[in-house]
C-alpha cells in the first residue's frame, strides 16, 4: 500500500481565528423578527407561505401554457373554392 503524501505547502499565518457564525437569535435581532409578538410572527410566516404558493401556482400555469400551442390560422389568405361543373 503506497504512502499518502501530506500537503507541505506553506500556508499564510493568520493570528486571528475566523469570526464565529451568527446564532439564530442574532439573525432574528438583525431582521427585527425577535421583537415581534407571537401573532405577528405567525402572520408573517403565513404571508410567506402564501407568497411561495402563489409563485408555484404561476410557475405551473406557465408550464401548462407552454405545452399548449394553438393552431396557426391563415386569416389573411382567402380560401379557394373548387367550382363544381353541372
């Protein structure tokens, strides 16, 4: 079994660790959601769900319309009629 070589390339030294990720509470405070009441939160969630549903509905409607191709009409040209000989 061959030996695995370790990456020995020189990396830049940074004396400071990376910034910690923001917690859920911090994110809510930034957006102002943390200070909303329970009913306001529910209303906002309901509104967001309704918006997503509306977008999905529009998407499906466009998909259905894309599948339907109406027949082309030749309204500009008069149709020729065959004359019957009697």
